[in-house]
C-alpha cells in the first residue's frame, strides 16, 4: 500500500500488469445451489486465484462479487512482471483443474472461470466517500482488462491477454477467429491478423470501439489465449 497515503483521492500513476478473473455462470449457480454450497464454491475458486497471484509478486486488490482484481506492479523489467502474471495464471488453472476433478467425483458443479491479463498505466490509490475509502486501481487499462475478460466466456477460453501484454512478454500466438466484443456499437469494423487467415469482426465506429480495435485481435498459443495489436480496416 502507498506509504501514508490514506486520504481520499491520494495515489499515483503506476505501470502494472492487471489481472481480472470472473466466475462463469454465477447467477445460475446462486439460484440453484444452497447457500453454504455456494459460499464453499466461491472459497474454492478464490483461494487458488489469490494464492497464485500472491505467490508470484502480485497484489490482490478486491473481490467484486464473483470477480477478483489484482495487479503485478512493474518496478523493473516489464517482461518479468508479465511472466509473473502468466505463472500465476498457470498455477491457478492447475489448482482449479484438480479442484474440478474432486468436484466431479463428489457430483458437484465445475468451477468455470475466465482470467484476463493486460499491461498498462493505472491510477493506484484511494477513492470513495468521506466515511469509506477503497484502495484500488482505475483507468482505461482496467476498463480494457474487464472487456477482455468478458470475451473469455464468449470464446470458451480460460485465459485472454492484451496486445500490450503480448508485445511486452513475447508469448507465441495464433488466430482464434471472429468475435463481437461487448460494448462496441454500430457499423462493422474488421480486424485482420498479420500472416493469419482468420478475422475478428468488431461492430462500432465510436471512439471506444476504435480504441479497442487498436489493441485487440484474438490470438492464442497451445496453452494461453491472447489478443494482439496488429489490425487493418476492411
């Protein structure tokens, strides 16, 4: 936490890897599972996520319903922090795969989730009212991370990362096809992958859509599903 900065609005801009994970199908689960079973499921989901982030130099900032926001502050080499984020994602996925095997043997519903990773500048500090403060990160980079995470469910992927993350980390990737990201409106905007045959169609000619388009092309390697920056209008 920022040293001594506990007043509302105090903080600083930092460079960080941003992590956002979200539980899939939580609304349906909350309606179908008994209260205690639902709470146990949330704990079995959040536990591996928190442990993996904290074991790899990350900071868990908050739980947002069934989502978790965390950062990996960049104090030196950006690629190293990206590696920390990927290592945390790998460990969390392995732990939850084991948990899902246990749940299957017990006849319990699987834990389905999505993880998004992005790298960018964020405002890191305190916001809130005069009587209650929340220590968090905010800014366009956090918003983009959230938009990327929503595509995990649409694509059936557990992990998506941003163009900037791909550039900073140098991870391998290939195209996954066409997807309309949430929140972009009006006419079509197509993104074409360099040296790849698949295209991603993003509706929208708004500033928001253009900003997303400048960052997002869906890609993946054998284990990690990615976004990358390369695009052209069609």
